[in-house]
């Protein structure tokens, strides 16, 4: 889903919120909140449905939703009584209102490079778009380790840009030794750690082999 409203563009595939041509940061839960409102616009969504979507099987207070709504409004440039896109339906929930139009996705030339994670002799190729990291059998990057959550993190490949984002995992995700608090850009040679499992991210040219690029000391 790619939707334009005001001076903003929301793209669920690339996991981006843009104001003009600049990326605006949203926390993962605020992003899901806005995504759910846009998917159901202009229908009002109850607080109970939003809580179940954003915090499944977890009890939270209504104040958590209000905080996410405030985060979204700040990100899209709305404040106080001027807010009209993210509408509070008092005594019920929230709705997305105002003009919003489906936007075509920009076309781009096919990527000539491949992006991968290296785990010793194992190469895990990342596809264009979303790559879920976790213990779940359906995860693109499946890691069968007790320190890894079922849906632990998300690696997003959008052309030549690659970002990583923790999905509220119990044991955390790390980029070059620093815990992820928000989505971060990943560069070739970076060390990603999910729970206690380290992996090396590499970008390969079309004629470059995995063996030639594997760092010394990789896990086996």
C-alpha cells in the first residue's frame, strides 16, 4: 500500500513515511497504528481492535494508544485542534479522515547486486522488500535459537538501500554492537546480532563469490 495525503506519503512495502522527499521516523507500533487506520479509512476503528492489532495478547491502557496517535500527528505535522487526518472518535477509537489517494510506486532499474547475511558457510539471500528475521518457520531469515523471538526483526531491501528494525524482541537486535531503538541503515560488512546470534551483512557485485567476501572468524 502506497498512499499520499497532505504532503506525506505512506509506503507499507518500503516501511517509510515521507514528508515531501524526506523520511520521517515513526516507532514500529506507531507505524502499524497508522497503517491500520489507512487500510480501513474512513471507517472508525475501536480502541479494542487497535490494541489487539498493535499489542496482541498483551494488556495495555488506552493511554498507550493516545501516545501513538500523538506521535503520528507530530510526524505528519499536525498539532492540537489543527489535527484532522488522525481523528479521535471520542468514547470509541480512532479514524483516518481527509483526502488520501493511492499513489503509483516509482519504477526503478533491476538491482544488479545481491544482499546477503553470512553465517559461517551459510549464505542467506535477502529479497527485495520485507525480510522477517526470527524463529518462526515462515521467517525469511530463520534462526532456530532460544534467544531469538518468533518475529524478531525486519530487514527491508529497497533497491540499493537496506535497513534493519527490531520488532519488539525479548533479547534485542544489535547493529555493530549498538542496540536498535529505531530502523537503521545497514552497510556491507556490518555485524547484525539477533539475540545471541551474530550474522554478517554483505552486498555482493554480480561476479563476486560468497567465499571471497566471507570475513575471517565467521561462525561455523
